[in-house]
């Protein structure tokens, strides 16, 4: 069992429920959220993004253990969250520089872990794109960058949530059958790498190890049998001794819930979720094409229903992180 400082331990407790399960709401999207609005014919400015995040936070955090926001647009939403909801703040810049190979990480210019703590954060989250098969000179840069952030989090006593997103530099479409064939190895190996204590990661936020639409019985085409897919979930769970939580990766609420049940059946010891678009994505349409009142009405009904249904699934499927981390 890993040990962390008492300060980190208490902060981490704020992100989950009393049973040690994290049912967090993610709305730290920036570029992706703007694109969602653009697809609906709306050019969303700073105020639009801030207001939408604030509405989501106010209406849905009473049903989430915590919320993940970005400092650029999310601070008003942080203030609007329910009293019993913890706060995670994203440290990375949105997207990556496409003119440089390797999808290299970069942090927000005017932020530090110290400043996040001063803003009331219970944890720091950083998103890292990682391809285990990229040249060593690229991945060594990423290793060093994560070491720096881990050290910052230790110094400030703030839990470090590392979000790992796999990719293959030779495959442009990560939703393709071609990528689905290599995804299990990519996801599992990068989890092993960043479970090394040198990075001081406290919680891994990760993809499921397969593309569910290509699991036999879940889509029109398959590249894994049900048994193979379950084997990958079990292998993923054994790849780390850290708490790990699943991201929804933009899939529908229903598919995400089915995936969690599948993971449980496979024997995965995951510790919760940080769920974003699967919960609130359809609210973007209300905000872009109607008004605030209709957005609030949608969040109160369907948005709340999405998160409460997810909470029910988590109660049946997720394991407690108390079994993986102890206070020093």
C-alpha cells in the first residue's frame, strides 16, 4: 500500500465520498467546448463559456463528489459549486502544439500548484498525451515534466491526478479499428510507467483499455471477443497499485455505464470516474440554441438523471481508494 502525507490524504478525501469512491464531474474542456458550440452555429466567447460552466456546476455538483474545472474559464463555476463538492483544477494548456512532434505537455502560464491551492483546489490535474512507442527523446521530456509537477504537488501537499490519453503517432484516428488493435498495450504500458513512485502521482485518470464499440456484442464490427476484452480490463487493473479512475472520453452516458459494469465483471478494481461530456454534453445544445432557463431546466432533469444513474452504477462497481493509499 502506498503512503501519502496527511495533508494530501485529507484533500483527496474531499474529492470522493465516504466510501472512498470518486464520482467527479469534469468540465475543464476549453478548446473542445468551443468546438461543440461552433458545431451548433455559436461562437462562444469568454463569458459564454464561463456562464455555461457555472450553470453546470451549480446544478450538478450537489450530486457529484467533486468537480474538475480549468482556471481560465472555471473559477466562477468553482465558486458556484455545492458545499459538499471538492475541487480539482486543471494545470495543462488546452490542446498541444501541432507544429512540434510528440504532443508535448505545457502548463498554464500564470498558474502553479501553489496558486491552485490558494484558489481552493483539493487536487491538481494534468493531462498528458503519451505514446509508449514514440522515440525516447520525446518520452524523456514527458517523464521529466511529470516529475516536476509531482514535486510541486508534494511541496504544496496537493494530490496529483494524472490524466493519461494514449495515441499512436502513426495512426490519425484514435476511434478507428486500426487503433483499437493497439490500444490495450498503449494504455496498460503507460499506466505502468507513471505508477513509478518517482512521479509522485496519487490518482491515475485513464481510458478503459479497449474501444468498447469494437468489443464483440457492443458494435457492428469487433476486434476483441468479450473474453479478450475482459482480460485487458483485468490486466489494466493489475498494472498499477495506485487508485485509478475512468474518463468517459466523450461516449454516451448509456455506453459509459455499460462499460463500468463490464469492467466490474472483468474484475477491475477501479476507484471511480471523472465523467464529463457523457453527463452534460446535450446541455450545450440547449445553451447554444435556446436560453439559460432552458439550459437550467435540462440540467435539472436530464443532466441530474445522467449523474444519478452513474452514481448508482458506481455504487455497484467501483472499489475504494482507501484500500490503496494510507496516511503517513
